[in-house]
């Protein structure tokens, strides 16, 4: 094992013709009789190696955690870029429709693209609604103002993406009507109802989040201390 020697401020005797010491201590004038040095176990060497290994593992876990966060951030940015790209495509279709409203081939090809964007927007709406709901359910009983601000910041970003997805759904539904040239009352009412339903779900969830975050802020540790004071 590993040991440390406590000499009490005295000096140990050194063996002749050797770099080793013996446990006997010298007196103040360098003679025998100064007592014995205390040899105390330092620690279990296995524990030292385990501690070093755990530190190394912890560093690797930190690296993995950082990589995971970077991947998640990339995926979020990628999803946001996809929404923005789809918005640009719809804008291009809307701008050029007046030049091609008699071109059946153009309308057919663009209708396929608009349908795909509408499908992706609807999937994004469902995804963001579920993500926001899960984030609300993760609230902790004991929390700080910092946690409240962090949760609020993430919710705001998700609601912005949710709003953009909802806008894309409505925009693509409008362009689909134009490209098909179907202006029958029943079809238009059906399109309007779909947009209205998704819009209502958005407003309902937004109001719920607003009320919950307001209560969450009031119940933070700092708010409780200030209220007590």
C-alpha cells in the first residue's frame, strides 16, 4: 500500500550505505531515543486508480453530452431551415402563378410541391404541439427564476416554429385552391375549417402555456423568498 510518515518534526535515521530510512527518530542532538515515526496508510491504491478512471469517464461523458446538445441544436436549426425554405418555395409559386395560370403542366407540377409542403407543415404542427406539451409536463416542484427563464425561452422558440408551420399549412392550402381552380362552396368550407381547427388548437395551447408559466414564475424559489420578505 501507500503510506505517509509522520515524524513530528524530527529526523529519521538513515541506513548506512543506503537511501532508505528506519522508523527510529533522532533526538534534538542527533542521538538515539527520539521515538518511533508513525506510519499511516495513505489510501488504497485501487481507489486512486478507480478515481482516476472515473474522472476520465466523466470527461468523456461531458464530451458526449456536448456532442448530443450540438446534434439536437443542429436538428432544430435544420427543421427551422426546412420551414423557411418551404416558405420561400410557396412565395415563388404565388409570385409566378399570374404568369402561368393557363399552363396546366406548371399548375400540376406546383400542385405536387405544394401538397408535399402542406403535408410536412401538418407533421410539424403535430410535432411542435407534442414537444410543447412534454416540456410543460417536465416542470419541477422546486425551481429557480433561472429555470423559469430557460423554460420560457425554449417555449418561445418552439411556439415561433409552431406558428410558422401553421402559417405554411394555411398558405399551402390557399395555393392548392388556386392551382386546382376548385372554388366550390363545399371544398372551400372544408379548407377553411381545417385552418380554423389548427388555429384554435394553437391559441388554446398558447393560452394554457401562458397561464402555466405565469404560475410557474410565481412559485419559484426567488419569488417565494421575496413574497416572504
